[in-house]
């Protein structure tokens, strides 16, 4: 799967799991997901962890890894690629 395809799947997962009323394509790959970016919170993070585990069959080990991995769509793609090759 190409990086663009992966980013698209991640964006669709975010919109679908969090029931956001936005076009997945409107999410900037480098924009922060929490705070000033999409404005996600800790409840959203838990939902995304579950979504990633189901969709990509990977495990998010702990909060510290999660914070770094959930910084942006780019960071999530890096995390998924790293987990898939490990």
C-alpha cells in the first residue's frame, strides 16, 4: 500500500470512528489532530486506538507511544508502517 493510500485510509478511519462531519480529504496530513488541529480529545484518542487495532491489526502499547503516534496523520502513518514492518 502506498503512503497516499495509507493516509487516505487513516483519514477515513478518523472521520468514520469519530463521526466527524467533514470530508476526509480536507484533513491536512501534517496538521495536529489534537488541540488546535482537529480539536480531538482523550475520548477520541481511545476510539482511534480501537479503530487502528481493528483496521490495521496493530497494537498501541502505551500512552507515551500513543501521544507521539497521534500527533498528525503523517505521524500515524509512520507508526502504522513501523508496526507493520516490526
